[in-house]
C-alpha cells in the first residue's frame, strides 16, 4: 500500500543536481507531490525535501539509487509522524473585500496574516498543513481569488540527530 513519505536528500550544490535527482524518480515512475531545495544547517550542503506517495519497498530502492549519485551525501526517508512540517501559501484578493466582515473573520479564524494592502489588492499569507491552506483557499474562493501560490513542504525531523558529512 502506498503511503506519503518525505525524503531529505543532502547534496553538494552542483549544476544539474536537481535534474539528476528528479530523473531517479522519473525512472521509477514516482510522481513528486512537493519539492523544496535550500541550503542546510551545514555550510555548502543543500537539502532537497521531496514529498511523494510510495511503498516501503520502492523507498529502499529509491534511496539506494539516490545515494549512488556522486554528489549525494545522505538520504533519509520519513513518515509524516516523524517530522515537523509546514507549507506556505500566498493569496491575492481585491482590496474592497477587506471591508467585508466575513472575509476579515475568515482571515482571523484561519490564523492567516495580511502582508500587504495595495490600492487594488490585498496579499495574505497562510502557513500550515496543506489541509489548512486548501481550507482557506476554499473559503476565500467564494469571494474571488486574484492569484494564489503555494510553496513545497519544509520539514525537520522530530528525533534529535546530529548529521555529519565526510567530504
């Protein structure tokens, strides 16, 4: 049975690394649901956070293939209960909706925050789980959303571990 997994892939920062990583997923016919890349806590080591649905058997093979890539230091697979994770979403709605008490109430109840108030639009930020982000989207949709974007997952592990990279 397929479950949702989050992979943490620690690599060198080299040109084409993203392509090499995603090619491993493509060859295994695994669809990526979310992908975020940033520098890690180790200087010059980058962390790819990849969310997808798979089986444990496929995960083991995938990790083996990824760790064979020269620039990959280490790969960790996590189930959702083993990590602390969030996503970020930005919503743009018409400024005149701010005078609508219902919209103001939705923003407050969803613990979103207003980032910018422009003459023509309001930018709203929501950080949380995908269900919370989609819930706010559904509620604001009834009033009209001008623009929407969502980040990939960012995650840290719950168990206290110290990573060491031998370079």
